[in-house]
C-alpha cells in the first residue's frame, strides 16, 4: 500500500468501480435509495458475475472461473 489516492494500489477495485459506473450506474435513476441498492446488487450478481466475461481471467465469467479453479483443486 502506497500513498493515499494512488489508484494502482487497488487496481482491481478501481477497475470494478469504473465498469460499474460506466455500464450500470450512470445509465439509471432511482426514486429511492433502497431501489438503487437492490438494482445494484442484482446487476453485480446477474450481469457482472454470471454473464460478463473478464479478460484478466481468460475471458471467463467470475462464476465459471471459480468453478474451474475448484475442479482443478479437487483433481489435484
């Protein structure tokens, strides 16, 4: 961990938030905070984790990548 405000210290989180804002948050408006929380959780679980492929993990979805990792670990 380096200085405060250095984005490279937490690049994975910075990448996620950039994607979240670009692909989801900036495209919607909600009447209530509770609606935004529910919609955000749904987007993360249904879109980001299950359908969106990630280049850093071989163009797999996070769910498929974790399943593959688990199968590999169990086979060893």
